[in-house]
C-alpha cells in the first residue's frame, strides 16, 4: 500500500517534484563550488590517545616537527666560485619568501666561536656575505667541512650531496597558500638547476603533502569524466537508446553535484578517500538506473501499458532497490564508527549519498519516462539478448547437471584462498600509495640514500627538574642513547644537546675538528660556563634543543619511510635500552614525532577497519534477516558473499598487496554491494515459490531468468566502473579499483551459480516453512496489481504508439 501511494504521488505531482529537486540541486551546485581540498596531514589517532597527547605536548614545547621542506643538490663542483655563489643566492632568495621562517644549508650555518672577553660562546654565521673570489670560497669550504656537527645533516661528503632545509611557517603548511609557497621555492630551485646543471631533488612532509593533494585534485576530475564516459558507453551497449542514455546521465550528474555539495555543506574537505566518492556514486546511480529501466521494460513487454509499467516498477521493486541500496550504504556506513576523521567523513558522505542516489533514481526514473514515449520493440529487444540468455541457459544447465563439479571447484578455490590468506602482510609507509617510479617516491629514496630519510623521529626527555638538562650526567646519557641509535642505518645522525656540547668543546679548542667529542670531568665546568645563560635570539642554537626552564630536551632524528612492521621493531628494541640508560623514576623519555604517530595511527586504523568489517557483516546479516525469515538462508547468502572477500584477501597475499587503510576498506564496500544480487535473487525465488506451489526447480529457473540479466548487467557496470581506479597514480586507489572489481566478479559467480546450486542441494534444509512465510519486510509486492483503478492516475495521459 505504501508503494502504491508513493507512485501515485510521484506521477501526479511530477512537475512539482522536478521543480523542488531542481532548486535543491541548484543549492547543492552552489555549495559544490566552495568545496576545498584537504592540506592537513591525516590524523589517524583519537585526540585522547596517549601517543597523540604526547606528540601534541612535544609540538607545544618544541614546535612543529613536520614543517621542513628539503631540497637536495648533487653537485661535485659546488665549491667552485660561481657554483657556490649560485647556491648562496638561491638560499637568500628562498629566505626572502613570505612564510619561510628559517633555512639551513652550506651557505647558511652557524658556527660556535669562543669569545675570550665575555667568557661566552658566540653563534656566528659561517658565510656572512656573498664571497668575492675563489680564495674566499676555499677558506669557507675549509671551515664548513671542519664542522662535524653538520656532517650527515647538511652535507654528505662522500656522495657530494648537499641539503637545503627550509623551515616553513607552521600556520601556512595546512592551507592552500602552502601550494603557492612550495611552487615558488621549486621555481627558484629549478632556475638554479638550469644555471648550474646540478641534479636536484625535493622532499619533506610539506612537499609530499602538497604534491599528493594536487594529484588527488587532478584525479577527482579525471575519474568523474572517465566514470561518466564508461557509464554512457555501458548504457548505449545495453539499451541502444540515446534517450535512455541521456536520462541516466541526468541522474548521474545529480549524484555528482549532490555528493560535492554535501562534502562542502558538512564542512568536510576533499581527501584521497572523499575524492573518489563522486565516481563511486556514478557507478551506483547507473546500477540503479539499469535495474529500474530493466524492470520497466520487462513489465511493459508483458502488457504494453506504460503508466502501469512505471507504477509496477515502484510497487514491485521499490523495496528491493531500497534494501540493496541500504546494504551498499551499510558497507560505507561502517566507517562512521572508526576513530579516524578521514574514514568517518568518507563513511558519512558515501552512505548518505548512496541513499540520496536511490531516492533520486526511484523518483526521477518514473517521472522522466512518463514524459517519454513508450519503449519501442527495438528498445526492449535487449531483454531477449541472445548472448545473455545463452549465458543464463548455460548457468541453469550447470546448476541442474554439474553441481558436483561446481562444489569441487569451490572447495579447491577456497583451499587456495586460505593459503593466500596466510601470505598477507601489513604496511604503513607514508608514501605507500605512490608508484615506485613516481618523482615523489624516487626523491624520497634519494634522501634516504644520502641522509637516511626525511621522516621526523623524536625522543623527548623530561629530567623532572629545572636546569636538569644542563647536567653533564644527563648529556652523557643522551650521548649513550645516540650510540644506540647509530646502530640503525635507517636513522640519520641525531641533533641534540649532546652534539651541541661536542660542538662547543671543538670551539673551546679553537675549532679543531679532532676535539669534537664529549668533555671530560675536568673540562665540563669550563665548557658549560661558556654556554649562554638565556635561551633567546635567532642565532642561539640552544632554543632548538631545550625549553626555557632547561627541564626538557630532545633528540631529533630523521628516518627512512620503513612502514609499521620495522617501526614497531625499532620501538620494541629501543624502549628497554632507553629505560636502562634513563632511570624511569628520574626521567620520563617519550619516543614521538610524525613518523611514530603515523605508524601508531596506521596500526590503530587497521584494527578499527577490521572491526568495521565485522560490524558490517553483522548489520548486513540483520538487514537480510528482515527480508528472509529463515536464518539458514541468511547463512547461505552470507557464505556465498564472504567467500569472494576471502578470495580478495588471497589475491592481496599472492600479489604482495599490503594490508593498509586503502586496501582494507575494500572488504566492507564490496560486501555491501555484492550482497545485493543475493537479495534480489532470493526474493524473486521466494516469490516464485508461492506462485508455483513450492516447486523449487521451476522457481529457481524463473528467478534466474528474470533477475539473472540484471545481475549480469549490474555486475558488468560495477566491475568496469571500479576498474576506472586502476588508472590512478595512487597505489592504494589502484588496489581499491582492482580488488573491488575482482571481488564483485567473484561474487557474481557465487550468487548466480553457487547460491542456486546450494538451494537445490539443500532444498529441504534451507527452503523451510519459515523461508516461505511472509517476512518482516517483503521485497516483492505480491498482490494483484492488474487493476487500473488501484493506481488511479487519470491526469497522466498515455502516449502509446499506435
């Protein structure tokens, strides 16, 4: 009755509905114009997580650790006069840019000089002005290379690689202005490259995040266009009607506009995940169109009455499409319950827009086709597609005559999948989603080779006493810990108070590099007395290593992008060493930094996603239980749709595709979509059982004949639609497209072949009285709806072809 009332409203007030939807769409289009890209680093840990709290405390105390833009220069002639002057000018030009706070390079480094008159150390720039000639450059070279403090940090003498570390304003690195700043610096460096014929490389978190944001923005447009073209092509191939294609493209365009509008309306931004939602909605909207138009053509073919056919589309399969879209939305909605903001936003926007696309399709398909002429014989000829019907006939033959073969293949397949499952590995690299030949990736490897990486790794030390860090015993403990850090090739040379004290000792002995070492008990009082008493001034290096109370200090290291497994091993090995050096009762030592937080966040997120997959399975099972009263049928339906997920896990194992956030979301999304075919088939099967007085075999044949075409059509659309993502520059998005496409293909096999086979084999077990009885929610309207009086649509004029 509800669907009868709904279809009456839809067709009676079609013009009013069109006006309302047009006005709402215009508003959404306006909001879509204001949608913004995300420039922030993904926060994967909850705000109250201990690792996140420690990291935020560290940043409050010492400042941002992820705001260094690194430029690497490979040039074995850099100390020639013209080359050195070019580097000097480049650094000066970069320093003048707004939002550049500081810069360190071979032309801008501080030296510690002993001032005998004040009995203090002075911090003086090594290169104070543009050198006048080669002799001056040679003199500067001798000083630069005699400062071990900078060796391995600013230059690698063996490989002739030199680093320019550019500290950016922390307030600017999380908005769009960062993009202009990065490109201004890049342009200056590229000009330098042309002048000097040097090899240059770029890295650092601000640069990586800027480049990936631009890639996301580019792919957003690319995927929308590609998915539109593929959708249009599929509709042409299936229906061979320009009117149907145009009508479907209207619905797709509305879905895209509403998706972008809702992202903006909710105050969200375009991320690597929300950026693919418009393309996902294109696929889902087209799937809805195919199913509704197929049903419309099927009904019209039976009786030739357009209005009756349109009303029957809503009445007979309105709830079917609601349930299939609800399960799809559930697959996305599981991410809402994770603690990760990006995944939560993805879940909210995707699930909400799936249901909006459903409403749009259910309302506008009948309205649009009510204005069009009834379908011609040519337009409904696809229902008699010989190739598709031939496939359905072969499937029916297999089901009735080759079930043993089907089960044998399935058992072997499951065995292979279980083995593949054991090969799965996790990953959590910052640039995990980039191709191996991507410039961002290759540049990062360049820095890892020459400077051990650019990922911030920090150790924060609380001495629990003011002035505690200036005790030689504490400094020696820091040096001892640094010796442990030196055992890890993936960690760079540390910057710490201990290194600064060694630098000071070298200065105390008039700059002799041999004296770069820890002071002994006799020297400590002299050297420490020369240290500045106050931590202030731009040229005071001390402020980088301690707070104003001198209670807290840090050891700053850069590291390679190694992933969660190796990072967790480092943490596991280091923690006992730290506790053995720093007595936990007297010191509080925390391992933190961007790389550590990212690793812990990835682990946390993977656990969250595994929980969301389980949650999705439970919710989808409950939804199916509303449709089928028999718990046995629910179990069989779920098994036939969980095995394809097992095959996906096996493909990841065999294909060395790591478990990471971008691949884990495949499971919930694919399950929510693939279960649709099982719902449609089983609903039609139960409907046929009632019509055929419980004849199982003929009911299965009729159910497959009617739903099989839609199952095949929709699966082709989904596989090709998700296949668009294979062309992404992000490995994670590529894997998402490939894995979901393969999962849906396997799910088609299990829903159209294995599921009917199991019903036939277990007929008395699964086709129980409970299954045949009226469910809580009935998908198919089984009432006699042949009467025109029941619809009562007098104001709709028929446009039948005579």
